[in-house]
C-alpha cells in the first residue's frame, strides 16, 4: 500500500463510511451484503468500493463458500498513520507529541463480574 492509495480510498464518503463500519466491528468480519445494506449502497457498487479499500491495504477479505467477509486490516491502517506521522512531522516532537497525545485511546476498564457464592 502507498499512502496515496490509502488516502485516496478514504477520501470517498462511502468508502470512509465502510471503513469506519469495519473498524467498529473489529475483530469481526462482515459479509459484503451486510456492509452494502448498512451503507445503503447497491451490492455491485459496494463491491467496487470494497475492492478499492482492499487494494489500498485497509481491509482484508476471507472467502467462505460463496460469501465474502471483510474486516479492517489494522496493519495497513497503522502503516498509513505511521507514514503520516513520520513523513509529515519528520519526527519533530513539537508537532508529533501533541498529535500522539490526542490519538491515545483510553480503553475502558471492564468491571469484573461479581462471584456469586
């Protein structure tokens, strides 16, 4: 994947919506038809969008019989983010540090289930 391919793929509204949908479902994979319904796009149009995202390295696909199941490719997504941080910021702390702080995800702590004795 090149950064241009990744950014171009995400620059189209339906593809961005699709990618967000797949990221929200991660690590699960979703059937192509279900993605098309969720995005309110005809199946053949969605196939073209999924192909662009796949070629860009942002999603992956697994075939199960006649069904195609798609999922976010976190390695590809991370590579795109890494490129932007390294290439655009050139490692300058005054630029990168505040961005990294903003991007840091806070993962909610799961409450332990109480044991019923």
